[in-house]
DNA sequence: ATTATTGCAAACCCTTTGCAACTTA
DNA sequence: TAAGTTGCAAAGGGTTTGCAATAAT
C-alpha cells in the first residue's frame, strides 16, 4: 500500500509542525510513486511536471524529511546522493548497478552482528550504511 | 609491518607506469604512517609539513591510487570522503563516531552472504560499502 | 628526449543561504 | 495574524581541469 506510506509521511511532517504546501505534497507524491532511491535532480524533474518548484525547495524538504525520519539518504560510491521514502521498520539496503544505476532492494541486514561488534568497542547508538554494487544482468 | 604496505603501494604504482615523485612519495608515506582513513585535506596538511604539494596533486594521486587499487574510499554519512591505504586481502570496514569522527577498524565482513543475495538478483562483480556509525565511549 | 607530473588559477558542480514575498493554519 | 515556506539569486565548499613549467625515466 503505497498510499499509506504517503499519508504516514505527510502526517509525520505535520506532527513536527510542518505545513502542507503544494511543492511539499508533490515531492512526497513523487517519492511515494517511484519507491526507489531518487536524486534531488530526479525529484525536481518529476515534481516540476505537476507543480512549479525550486531546486532549493527540494533540498530543504529533504532536510525536513530526514529530520522527520521518513526518508533515507544513500551515498553512492561515486559521490552521488539519493533519497528514498521509507516507512517505519522498513530498514533495508540496495544493490546498485555500476553502469546503469539500476537499483534493487535487498532485505539482507546484519544489524545484530553489527551492534555486537560495535558495543564491544564501546560504541552506542549504532547505525550503519550498506550499499552493494555490481553489474546487473542487463548491462553485463 | 607498515613499511611493507608502503613499498607495495609504491611498486603497484610503478607497475602501472607511474613515476615516483616527491609529492607522491610523501602522500603515500603519510597514509602508511597514519593507517586510518584520512580526508584529502588531512593528507594535504600532513604532506605539506615535509614537501610542498598542491591540493590538486593530492586529488590526482587519490585517483591514481584508486585505479591501482591500493587505497579504499569511504563515504561518510555526512558526505565527507576519506581515503585509506590498504594492502591486498585487507578488506575491512570502520565504525565512526558521529561526534568526534574517531575511527575504529572492524573486521566483521559479510562478503559471502552478499555475493549470494546479489547473484540471485543477477548481479555480478559484486562489491560493497559498509560503514558503521555510533557514539564512542569518550563522547558518550 | 619523451612523457608523466606538478602548480596555479579558473572553472565546475552541487548545495546552502539571505531575504522579501507569499501561504498555511 | 503569526509563523512556516517558497523563489530567486548570490555565495559556498569541495573537486576538477587546462596549460605551461618541471622532473622522472
């Protein structure tokens, strides 16, 4: 139910005192519809097809969404940055094609192992970033 | 034996037709001596204490070292980029303190699991990026 | 001698910021 | 009406590039 993800996102923002403007709604709609990691440029491009929206507005909304914990930021090997709308308890990772940037979701996760290792080193509040890279079947 | 890592690095570059210049040697010495992930800025700072060296030279050398596969690039959550000199078969990861950026090495790695998942999705030549974040004991 | 490498400065790109105008609640 | 939000344009910061001078092989 992608509709639910969108509604949840909107109410999370509202809960933090944010207002529902046209650009903001359009940004979230785009992210909910695509349900894959998108660059700021991508988001801006799609949003403009339905509402005028400044690039800076997209950046500012990504910040708000990160604070609200409704989007996840992924850093690619090449330095590019992507954002993905995620629901609660929806932690996951991706495998990204080095050639075409096709992105697949991966549910493999190793939170427990990592917490164990980390706490043995004295670290708390542990989180992690994991991205896989490869060549997808279409590009090989 | 950190000395060996340095020598190996130098000969890897030589093998690719690169020359051994003063700035290049200094850059590798610094990376070998620190044996932790360093930013371009860090490297530049240390190198300048022994040899004049332009920032652009550090960037260009990082590119050469990545191609030669003697340094590993790590992307931090906040977008910062670090480079670390690594030997062969020395794949590893880090846990980074969100407050002070203290970095510890972690040997936990899950290459096999990842290859399995990735190939079931049709991906080949799989690599991965993994960084843990937390609050270290000194900062907590 | 040949070719890689360097320094310098300018160009670039992505991202952030200040501010006045405008919306939302 | 008060406070968040936007657009615009300018500023920022890190990284890359062109080119002539320099140094390594």
